[in-house]
C-alpha cells in the first residue's frame, strides 16, 4: 500500500492524464496496486461519463 503522499500523486497523475485525453491504459501502476485504484479515481474525475438521457417508462 502506498503512503498518503504516493496516493495523492497517483490521483493527481490520473487526473492530468484524463485532462490530456490519454487512454486509461497509460496508467503506470500494476493491477494489484492500491496506487492504480487511486490513479483511476483521478482519471475518472477528469473524464466523467457522458450524461445518459432519462428513460421514459
């Protein structure tokens, strides 16, 4: 598990990658790392899912 500082850096790096439009595959952390989760969280905040129209039922 990364230190608090490492986690903040990973979130920031993910956000910056999302803002640049990089694909999520550029994440530098392995799949088993907590830092990968932090990076993806930052990435997701910068590249939110497009709004879905409400479905009329």
